[in-house]
């Protein structure tokens, strides 16, 4: 297995998975990461032709993806539940129609060739910056508000949290990450066409978030790396049926680790057991695990309000 090319694809997919996680962290099941990535990816080809450095083009991709996602969020956030998910899925389908028909910008069905200008260390740097940002956001006022909105939007609204604003911020964050991922993927692939950012990408990244863990920012990165590298590893040992083996392994992981590989509640329980030095029953951590987050949905809003008062706002 050629490690470096596989690692590069894993880094690109990690940003798309983080994009899906950013929306999911506020209770939005969005499949629109492919659409945002496509807009930024095709625009990056023209920006690179102008001679702009790659990192500057990535920054432009972040701005383009975030701007498009904010515009899209205006009508989409009026929907709820599966209707919202279907709307984002429709957005991916609409984007492909535009790619096929706006040939002056996208090359149409023939696609566009991309001259590679990125290095592996630049990809690592971008993903590391995204991970650092999520680590900072997790304990911030926005992170606490997003966690509360995800658990119960009605309770959050009743306690003074602006649910629409929090979700719109999450969509902007999702679009920005997808835009950066779209630029990176175009540069790594060397060619982009109508199917480069199609439905399979959105569903794969959603599966990566579920597999890695939807309750911590590290989960999507781990899930994206596994989804990228596992088929390549199996191909070294199996001449046939590696896709079946890949599916079986993923199903087993989901059965025995339903909250994903990265689960703060599980890690907290293991740490508590190690400190006590004895095996006890699961107790309160299991109750928290059933609620979908290690934080309590009732105390979080008061923490947010307390922070606002303490800050003099």
C-alpha cells in the first residue's frame, strides 16, 4: 500500500467529515457538504490558474463555502428533522445539474484537470488547524450552546439561547470546512467532474462521523481515516471480497461500539474505573450515555447564562 496517497485522501475526507459533524453538533442532519465542496473546488481551479498560492486558495474556498452555506441556511433552517436532511440532499443533486450545464466554469461532463500545487505537509497543517479550532470551540460559549441545542432545541430557546443563530453559525462552519475540503480534494485528485462531489461523498462522510463518534470532534477524523485506509489494508491480504470484509468489520464496530470509536462517556467511565482501582457497575455513566452526550441538558443552559452574566453582557 502506498501510504502517502492514502493519507492525503484521508486528510481531505477528514475535513468533509468535520463539516458534517459541525452541522450535526447542533442537531442538523446535513448532507450538503458535497455541494459546498463542489462550489469551492471548481472555483479553486480558476484561482490556481491565476497563480495564487495553494493556502490562499484554501482560504478563499473557506470563504466561498461559508458564504454559500449561509445563503442556503436561510430557507433550509425553516425545515425540521428528515425534511431538512432531504433538502440538503436535493441541494447536492441540484449542484450536479449546475456542474453539467455551466460548462464555462466547470467543464461540463468532461470536467476539469487540476494542476497539483499542494504538498502533504500543507494538508496535515490544514486538518491540524481544523482540529485545534474544534478543540477550542468545544469549551467555548458557542460549544456549550450548540450542545444544548442538539439535545433539546425547545429547552434551549426557553432559556434564552438563540437557536436559529447557533444553527446558522454551525452551517457557516460546515460550509467553510467543506469548502476547504473541496479545494484539497480537487488538488489531490488532479481532476474533478460532475461525480467528484456527488451523493456518495456525503453519505460516506456521514457514515464516517457515525463510525468515529458523533459526540467529539476527533470522531469524524478517526472515522474518515478508517474509511479511507481500511479497504487499502484489506486489499493487501484479500484478493477477492475485500469490500464484503470491510462491510462486516464496520458492522461489528457499530454493533459493539454504537456511540462510535471516540466516545467521551466511555473514556470517562474507563478513567473513573482506573482511579477507583476496582470493577464496579456502570451506574451513572450509562444513564448519561443514553442521553447522547456527556453533558447534562439541564445544567448547560445555566452555564451559558452564567458565562454571559460573568462577562458583563
